[in-house]
C-alpha cells in the first residue's frame, strides 16, 4: 500500500511541476508580446518640433 501512495505522490509532484512551468512560460510569453507591441506602436516626437517650426516661419 505504501508503494502505491509513493507512486501517486510522485505522479502528482511531476504534474504540479509541469503545470508550474507551463504557467511561467505563458506569463513570460505574454509579457514579451506586450513589450513587442509597445515598441511597434512607438512614435517619435521629434517630427512635431520640426513641423511647428516650419509652420511658424
């Protein structure tokens, strides 16, 4: 009976470890995706200064 409990405990521990790793990977992937989308939508403000200087002159 003790062997059966040990085997079940090992299976549960392995399943928990796999679930934890999957959760961490998903969070890192989501964070990387959010960072990538922010960089793609970045607009430099230097063109506004040049435009306003041209319109005043």
